[in-house]
C-alpha cells in the first residue's frame, strides 16, 4: 500500500489543447445528475463528508459538511456505495437519464464489539503488536503500487476569527486538476480549472493536492521539519500506542489507535490512526502536532486523511484535510481560521503513465483554466459548496467592489511603505538612491501583441538626478520543447556594479532613513541581443551580445530622514567608454517548476541546489571596443535538512579575470543586503566594501530551530522557544597589476583571508525578529564584534 506521498516532484509537459481534450472527453454527453443528502438513520441529522463510490469504477468522492452530495453520471444503471466511519455501508441502484435525480440516503450507526479488541482503558501491548505488524507489512503493501492517476478537487477557505469564533470569510479558492504518480518519486499535477474569490488574483491560486503525508514513510517532511511517522521503523522509540476500539472503514473493520508522543523534543503527531485488521494498512488518520512542531503564527493545527479501499486491497486517501488558526501580531492581517480540503476521484492503479508526462514541471496550469464555463466546472466539482461557502463568495465579491475605508488605509499604510522600500519587486518602479534621489516609474508586460512573445516596457523619472530612464525588452519563444527563446533589450538606466550579496536588493529604506547604501552605481545606455535554451533538464544556457555606453554618475542628493550632519557615501567613478562584449551563462536549479501562463516558478522544496557559471569577454581585436578583458565566475548555493537537526545553507563563490578589468566589472563583497536575508552574508564589515578582480568565498550556516534547546534536557534551557543559528565564512579578493584603477579612488581588497563566525537567535516575538552576534577572526580594520537585528520570516 502507498497511502500517498503526493510530493511536488516529477512532471509533465503537454499541450493545452490535449489537456482540454482530456477534460472534455471525461464529460459524458447528455449526462445526468444524482444528488441528495446523507442522514444518520437514528438521529436524522446530516452526516458530513461521507465517502461515495461508483461500484465497478475508480470514481470516488465525498459529500460536503452539510451531508450534501452531487454526482454526474452517464445515462444508465449504476450501483452507488455510501460509507462513513462508524456506520454500516449501504448501496443503492439508480437508473438515470440526462436529467436530475434526487435520492436521500440513510446510514445505520455501527459499533463493532469483537472479543478481545474492544478496549476502553488504555492498554499498551495490543496496540504495540498491531503497529509492529503494520510496520512489518509496509513494504509488501507499498509494492502493490507502481503508478496511479487521479482527478482531484481542492478548496481553501479562510475565515476571520472574532473572540475565537469564525466570522465572515476572508478568502476562498477552488481548483480542479489531474495528477500522475510513478515510483519511486515522479509526480505531476495539472490544474485544468480554477476559481477564487474576488480578493485574490487567479495567478496566485496554485492550490494543488500538494504534499499528502505518506504515513507509511519513516519521516514525513513538512516545510523545514521532518516528523516521525507513526509507522516508521523506529516509531516505538517516539510514540506510545493505545487501542481504543474497532470501527468500520469502507466496510472493513479497523483498529482505532491513539498515538501519543513520548517527548516534546522531536516534531511528532498527536491523535488517532486507523489500521485495517485484515491487511494492517493505514486506513485513516486524524492528528494534531506536539509543541516541537512549529509553523510561524499558526496554532491548533489538525491533519486528517479519509482513506478508501480499492481493488487488490489498495488503500488510498479520497479526502485530505488540513486546518488551523493564524494570528499575526502587529501586521494588518485579521486573526484567521481556515481549512484546506482535497478530494480525489477516478483513481486508477498500475495502468502505466503516457510517455512525456514527467518532466521538470511539478505543476502546470492549462491555458483555459480561468475561462471554464459553469457546465464544465460542475463536471469536476467533486463536492458541492456549503451554503456558508456560497454566501461567502458573494460577501467577499461585494466587499471587494467597495472603496477601502480611511481606517483600513491608515492601518495598512506603514506596512505598505515597508514593503515598498524593501521589496526587490518594487525597486524598478519606486526607489531612492544617492545618485537619483526618489525615482518613480511605471511598466507593463504586453502578451499577445506578437505571437509567442512578450514585450516589457518601463519608463520613469529620477527627481534629483533629473533624467528619464527606460527599458524595453522583447522575448520570443522559438521552440517550446527545447525552451529555445530569443531576446532584444534596449535600456537607458542607472544600474549597480556587480555585488555578491546585495545585487538584487532594494536599498531604499536604509538609504532614505539612514543614508546607508552599499551599492555603487553608473549609467548604462545601449542594447543587448541573444538567445537561450535548455540543453538538459534543470539547466539553462544563455548567450548574448552587449553594445552599451557606460558613464560615471555623481551623488545627486544628500537627503535622509536622520543625520542632518551625515552624508551619503560618495558614489565611486568608473571608466567611461563604449563596451561591446560577448556573454554566456549556464544555470542549474535542481528544484521542480510550476508552469503558469508562460511563466516558470520554482517549487520551494528541500533539498535544492543552484549553480551559476558565467563568462564575459570584450576584445578590441574582435570588434571595435574601449575595453579589453575576460571575466568569469562560479556561484553555488545549497540548502537542505540535516537528519532532524535543522536546516543547513552553503554558498561557494569564485571569480577571476584576465587583462584590464574596469572598475564597473570588479567583484565586490558588499556590506549591505535586503531586509530578511541576513543569514547568508558577512556581518562585521561596518560600512566597508571589499573588492578585486579576483575573488573567492565560502559561507556555511545551520539553523537548529529550537532542537538543541529541547534536546539539552536542561531545566529552563529546554523551554527556550527561540531558534538557534550558527554560521561562519571566509573570503579573499585581490588585484592584478593589469587591472584599471582610477586615480583618487580608494579600493579595499582582502589579500589575506577575511573570516568570521557567529551565533544568532531567531523567532523572537512579537514578530520573527533575529539577533546576530558575530566575531571577526581575521585582523582587518572593520568591526571586531557586531550585534545585528533583523526580521526573518
């Protein structure tokens, strides 16, 4: 048995036309609809989340919280089976035409009393024997599944919490999708239809089945934490088990076991698990988490799987449910409670997977997913909305159309300002630097003006620098399978010299508030052309030609909120001239991708590795040029969990050059970085940049979370809720005699290795504040010791 590890990995690239064809092919012409409510025969109350199976097929679904169900069936006779935990299953035969048929169903409560298995007081030995047998049979059960496919429906609903009671809905999303799995870990989901409340963009609705915990695995990964499974080979070292009673699950008796963590040191589950008494397969899960498991600002987490029995005694989840409450202090976000639901149906096992299904994409969104009509939507909506959810849509949509109140604007303004002055995404449209003063721009990406192309256009004005800036970029897809594309780019922009730490940072907040900016700027006017393609999965190769004029720029403002007597650091000059160069970059990213509307987004899963290799050459013997150099670099980044002891981050950087490298191409280890990214940079630089035409660096950090404190078993220490971070690194930079140095410019190199180590504490309330204590081990005239405060979510 595989109780599903639906991880975001493996994938499938397929045309939108074919996908829509699959969807329409699944829609029976002239189909009828069977709907009704499932009641308890004794209480006459609706039974929520009943499992409904069409016998003789792999189709299964669940009723909603109100007991309502709706099936779309081909005309003819069907046998429908209704099951629920602690109720006897019942079947009905229906003959349906292309019309609506209503049938309410009544289930009888069942309490199974088998001699020797019904237990009311806690008893350890029987439950332990059951778990030992379940662990022993795991491999046999898992080997039954080589591959499977399914259809699915997901729903995410968040509601506002007022005095610990759910109030109006905050947002609702729904998706319909298809999924494939093949051993050992190839996986793919394709969103064929989606809809959401008006306060969320369709592009932000990428809700999938995602990670379904495999309770037959040894460790279950959730975020950056690995949780010991209740059926792990070493599970008895972590859990106590108690046999509660025996219940019916899909017509089969199952042992209901309570699982209790033996400690609060390791992230563990708390709750109940069902084990089928015939095969010892996991037949159901309803758990919470102990205090060692933490998700920021989230509490009262619950996770459950409703599992159904398919052919060959394969047990598979037909419902996955995840819920909890979220309270974020200080930020203008209301207290929320919410639930995520995924319903699986039309499951087929061991039928083989069509060629080409699995590629680098874990998730794809078909082109027409946001334009599905109501008839097509109803075909895939496996569970009806409750009356509350339906009215929640209407409420959100009506509120979204109103103008924001003055109170909401005033509340959100400080946080919007913080985002605007720290986000790299905002930087092209608003920022503040010493050479421009405030800059305000606007841009837009035009899709469809030219077939298979997108045109990005941006323009803006630097108020103190007093010049316009522009960028126009056309990207055309030449071959979808090879990911071959071409680009043409014209720009007239202030840009920054290459900075190893802050190259993509937004320095607006520090520059505007404290007159601190580690970046060096120059003006570049010209164009570039080139092409890129994917030679292998996870690799991208891009080559280009640059023809640009570069100019020094001086400080244009000395404005800042504080320090009237302080000055912005003088912006250093460059070698002005006409640069014509050839460039090539090779990028590797081990992560799976999400494909939506022509964009590729990485999936945030661990472990992952990125690698960048680049070279640039300017040679007047090849083409008329004011410069003559070759510059090359390697940049490696790796992040992973480390055997239940937290998360490790490693970065290695190396660069070199030949001939006369100009200052605008120097390698710079800078002292500043974006807010929230403080765990991977040197912290004792003060306000010193180290530079050179050759450079090398290694940096290692490890975030233990609260694991070390908990495992210390020391009074008071083990209750420290903060995370513990250890880090350190070293770098080197130097100049060759051939490099171009400007008169009067004081450049600081590090010909002897610069090194430092430190310790940090994180998760400090009320927000996720971090404090870092860092010691310099080398002898450079910067800080021997530094204390830094940061926010790291």
